[in-house]
C-alpha cells in the first residue's frame, strides 16, 4: 500500500466535492469516529453516510492546511466555516493493505465551533434519512 497514493485518492474525492467517489475509498468494516457522536460508527455504508453529510456541512469552504503522512495513515489539518464560525480540526485516516480507509477520526475545535458542527451534522443526517424515505 502506497500511503501517498491513498491520500491522493482522498484529496481527489474531497476536491471534486462529489461524495459518489467515497464508497470506493472505504473498506467494508471501516470505522468512523466523530466528535458529533459518542460511539464509533462501523461499516462502509455508515461511514459513507457520515462523510457525505460532512461534505455538505464542512465541504464548501473546507481547506486542508497541513498534513503528516505515515506508513499507513495520515493526519490532515483543516479549516472551514460552519454557521458563521471558524472551525479548525484534524482528520486522522488509516488505510489497510489495499489502500482502503479502515479508520477515519475527526477532531474539531473550539468548543463553540464543535457545537455548530454537531448541530449542522445532525440536521444534515436527518435530511438525508428523510430523503431516503426513512
């Protein structure tokens, strides 16, 4: 697994702003850890759902400012705006031997921005569920 190639695939999907490319990047048993939910979210469909919502909530102004690349992982520092608040955070991504994401952890600061992210993510997830007829 080439971590630089795996990271480039992630950046390509983020830059496209099109979540349709997400399923190909996510392992079947992937885990998503978010400050917006208390428990890890498990499984490709669930992880894709959360990342799709994040694209909508964080995506329009999301920019990665710095990144650190390891043998099978990366830490990406980002900035964006949500609800009129500046949001700063990191995405910690781990890939398997096939270059698919197996663990995606998000951390957000400051607390006021985190609360805005939680509120907007919750609203977007509810909108997605209603649109899917649930």
